[in-house]
C-alpha cells in the first residue's frame, strides 16, 4: 500500500506539472481555478455518499449481504449524484460567466459538467470497491492510474499536434476520471452483480443518511482550494497560476503524514475504545518520529531551493519563490501538529472536527477577502497559512482537552502518557 501511495504521489505531481508545461501561464491559471472550483463542488455533488457507500458495503460484506446493499443503496446513491450534478450545473451556468469573463463559453460549461459527472461517479465507485475489500485495486486505479493516464494523454496530444487548448486539457482530465469509473464499476459488478431492483424511494434515505458524511468530507476540500478560488475571483489568472504551482509543490511535504497515517489508522479506534490510551500514545509518538524523519528533507529542499523547484513548472513560475517559502513554513508547522484530524475523526470527535474544519474554512475565506485586495497573491498565502495553523492547533487542543493525549510532535519530548 505504501508503495502504491508513493507511486501515486509522484504520478500526481507529474500530472500537475504537465498542464503547466503545455499551457501558457494565463491558461494554466484558468485551469487551476476551474479544477479547484470543481474539486469543492465535487464534494457537494457527492453529498458524503462516498463515505456512506464505503461504510455500507464494508458492513454488508462482513455480514454476507453485499448484493442486497447493491440493490437497496447503489441506485439511490447514483440517482443522488445525477440530481446534484444537474443542480450544480445550474449554479455554474450563472456563476462561471461573471468569474471566468472572456474565458467563459458554453463548451466550458459543458466540459465542467462532464468533469463533475466523471469525478463524482469515479470517487463513489472507488469507495464501493474499497468497501468490498478491494482496497489495492481502488487505490491503484484512482490514485495512480488516473493521473498517469491524464499525463500521458495530455503529453501525447501535445507532441502529436504541437499545441493543446485549455478545453482539450479539461476534456482529457474528465476522460481520466471516467476510466476510473469504468474499471471500478466492472470490478464492483463482478463482485455483487448489477442493480436489479431500482427503488426511487431509496433516494431520500440516501440524502438523509449521507448528510453527516457530507459535513465531515466537504471541509478539507474547502480549506485546500478556497485560496485558489478567491484569488481567481479577485486577481489575475497569472497570480492564480503562481499560487497554484506553489501550493501543489508544498502538498508534497504531506507525503510523510499521509503515508504514515495509512499504517496507524486501522489501530487507533480499537486502542481508544478498548481504553488503551497508553499504547495509543506510544503508537502516535512513534508515528510522529517517522513523519519527522521523512518530512525534514523535503521541507529543507523546498525552503532553500525554491527557485530551482519552481523551474520544473517553467521559468515564468520562478517569481513565486517567496510564496513557496511561506507556504512550506506553514505546512511544516502543520506537520508538527501531528495527525490531529485523523485522530479526532477516528476516536469519536467527528462533530467537533467537522465543526472546526468548517469554521476555519470560513476564516480562510474571510482572510482572503481582507488580505488579497491589500497584498495580492501573498495575501492568499497569509490566509492559507494562518487558517491552517489555527485549524491544526485547534484540533490538537480539542483532543488534549478531551483525552489528555498530546498528539503533536511535542510528545517526542515525553515518552510516557500521563493520564
């Protein structure tokens, strides 16, 4: 799993660089704005049904009732996705013209709808695949094969025709997601069969059952993309491109955190609910030591060689070096806070965690509104860093207040858990 994750991160980074190399900086800015906006809207369309499906199929599989779950829930889930896609498309019809300006066209609206359709169905279908116990297949297809296919398609098109437009890149972007949906759907159908008894009455139940998962799931996409979106609304496409390139590079620092969390996430809940807080503290402490070891090198490379790293995107992106340095400092601080969101959601503090994330998303948006007009792109960076630090510190305080567990890197200074 860690190998797949490592390959996936490398492939996703390549898939982020390829559009920047094939498009001019203005068009890459529009591409970044659209994909960030659609990332947030994807989670609105999904409405938490990815996590709902994962939970439903996991429980049904363990009880030997996966086929019944397919008939009872899957039709309702996919119907919800269709309904929400239509509603969000209506929103985009009114939103995009005023925010994209001369870059807007009806074909862009159609392509955005196509991307939404592909992303939502791919993500939910992958969750079903995971729920049926095929985690490696889902991870390989969604996290590795998808970005690899996108990078290969864009590169091949560009080399073949010596040019590629924004619309063409976006279409290839959607094709990569549709490929995931097709592959995982075939795998799922092989496991549990087709939907044989569609039931329209299942749709309201899915909306209701998935709502809490929606609240938990939409917060982090908002936190990760709201700065790009607001910068696109309030500044130039070039500024969006510079910020987006810097943010994507900094996301590499989180590799250690994500990889290590894959190892400890199955163990946290059992330890907590069995009352083994001392063992849980030791596990998190060892995890933090591992994260510190594999994070320090990327942080130092990005901090001291910002210009060289940005040159991967193109010479015109080198001027974003100050943005990159500030973002990596903020990300380093977040890593120092430890796996706070993971711990909070796995030990029963989902409501507190989701409320904190949504509150900080609002703070992030408010800071963007205040700081971007005064400081431009650097204002978006300030907003991102401040909001994320507040989020991680807030979650760390919540966990410590309720459990007396220090999950931050400070626990490396204290070997034993003091109840």
